[in-house]
């Protein structure tokens, strides 16, 4: 939980349980949090798994039998610490719904088509300057049943590992000008407008490619009071 130094009462991230976000009631902890041992705090990260990270992992538009359907977008930014220093060589993971607003996930029952050439997942490593970049498809909005006529704004999920295992941050990136943002309980569970704005990407003309893809920029801060607001890693696609 991100706090302002010297003011533990000023928490920047959402409460574990947010009444407007109904399913958070099922996941909010009922017991005190368990403190990690020093050995875990010293563990370096990230852990990449059994296969190495390749350049193609960052291009979500390349399917097994052709290109994914939808508006191509370039999403780039930098991973930084609270002092503005780049976090290099770290794992950035992304997952999202397809252009029709459906996840390739067993529990997604939204009546929208699946794209056989879009898995909705990608990953990359940050460069020496903390930079990352993905090529993907603009996600669609989708109904989610939280309340009457509930629709989630278009968004991308990010998982970022900092310099230590305990610095992992999971968050969502939204798109500028989305009319659904004022009505979304997840987005609005973040307390201040300033912090909510830090979860909204900016249109990036420099990475927009003529006739090919629109560009969006989204910087993520992993530590300190300037850290990007996080979401609970619940295993739910919301």
C-alpha cells in the first residue's frame, strides 16, 4: 500500500474493499497482513519462467495464422522509481481484452467474438533507460455486471517488477477521453483526481505511424509516494 512519507494516514491507493466495486468484498483481507521475512525482501526480481523473453513477445498483433483484428496501437513508456531513475532490465507484462471487448479466458462469457489471432497477452524487458514498448490492438469496452448497465472503460492491464520481488505493481492503463471513466467504480476507487489522471495514458504523436498504428504513452512509477496506483492481483480479468 503506497503511503506519503511521515503520513501513514494518507494512502494513495484504493482500499482493499471498495463498496462500489462489488467483487472487492469477496477478496478484501479479513485478517492483518503478513509481514514478509528479510530473505524475501532481499530477493531480486523478476522471475521470467522457463522460456526467455523475446522481441516477438511484445507484439500482440502477430497471431499463429495471421494478424489480429482491430486498430493497431503502439504503447510505450518508462518504468521509473520515485526519484525518476529508470528501472532497467525488468519484466513488464500486459494482458487485455480484444477489439470486441472479450478476453481469451474460460470465465469470460461476454457475447462478443474471439479473435483466433489475438491471445491478449505480451511481455518485454525494459531497456537501460527504463523504456518498454508494445504493439497491440485497441481493446473494446465490455459489460461486467457490477451494477445495472455496467460497462468497463477500455483498458490494458500491466504487471511490473521493480528492483526487488516485493516491488511488483499491477495496474491498469486507460485511454484519454473515454466517456466511461466517470462511471467506472474501479477507476474511481483511486482517491484523488491527480492519481486517477496518472492511470490515463496520453496520445503520443511521436510513436504514431502513418497508415499503421496510433501511439500512446504510459509511464509507470514503481516505488514511493509517486507510485502509480495499483490494483489487487486477484486473478480476475476486470
